[in-house]
C-alpha cells in the first residue's frame, strides 16, 4: 500500500514521468501500482486514449481551482517549503498513517493529475487509487464497489476513505454495511455526478443552508472524480460558516 501513495511522486515535484527519479528522500518511489488500480483511478477522472489539452492558457503541474478558476500555486514548485512537505509525506513508513497524511495534505492538493486536465487533483487521484487497490486486494471487483457516506466526525476507514472534511466523509468500498451508498458502476468512468445523484441519503443539509444547495447542485454536474472531491474540500474550506475557513459569499467570484 505504501507504493500506491508514492507512485506519482514525480508529479508532486513538477516532473514528467520520463524525468522521474527512482528515489526521493531516500525512499523508493514511482513504482507500478498492482492490479490495475492506478489505471482504473485515472479513468475515474480523465478520458482514455491520447490526452487533449483542455485549458489552452495552462499546461503545468499546478492545479486550477474549480471554485475560483485560479491556479492554486504561485511561484516555483519548490517555493514556500513545498518540496520539504513532499519529502515529509513520502518518508512515512506506516501505510495507514500514510493514508491519513494524504487525506489531510495541503501540498498534494496543489497539483493536477495530468497537465492536460488541470482541474483534476493528484491528491484525490492517489486516494482513489489506494481505495481501489485495497478493495481489489480484498477480492472485490470494480463492479462490486460503492461510494458510501461516513460520519464526518468518525474514524476514517484505512485506505478506503477518499474524502474527509469536517462536513463530509466519503469512502469507496465493497462493504458499505448499513451506510448510505451507491454503486460505482460496471467499470471505471467519469461518473461522479451520476453516483452522487444515486445516493439514497446525502451528507448535506440542502434544506437548511444555501451553501449546501449550491455544493449539491455542482456535484450533480462534475463528472471527474478527483476534480469533484477536490472541489468539495476547497468549497467547504472557503465557505465554512464556523469561521475556520476563509469565508466568503457562496457563489462569489475569484
């Protein structure tokens, strides 16, 4: 499981696969992810085949925010201690600790998973790949997997929780139990909006606050899984009514 969290470290360092190093901070990185989990996770967020440039003005490893429309990194990739943050992240040797570190990582959310699709998120691609790999190791096929709603203040499910914010926690699992859940589908595809719409219960109080109605409406439109999960994190942080985030008017501009 450690390998899956380290398989795209070259992207965290702003490098192409061809220019990737085998070791960073003394640990082995950029290894192949088993059981096709990396490939399947990629198909959840971007199309198969030859990539196409989707944002003419931006072809860089920095992510573009769906909330603001802005590039989220200013300056060089190694600025502001980012490179040190990457090294700290990859040095973790316990796989469950690594999973929790990725869930809470800010530096991982600064990068896209493909320069051709800059709204995607390397952070959430990696978490999705880990969740798929863990489920595949447990004997589940993709068609047996669910998106399940977890308690936002509860413990995370090792390797399977793919989003954890104070307002929402989601996991990808073949064992949803009694939690509200919806099947992912017959095969990996950009279908987040469809799966979100099929959840029998949603974790958002859409009847209580306008910000949750706005978020729910957007999640019914965003098809890329990594882009959608990153959007939730950024939206909740930006429009946190409890004052821990930056605040702002829901629906506000850049």
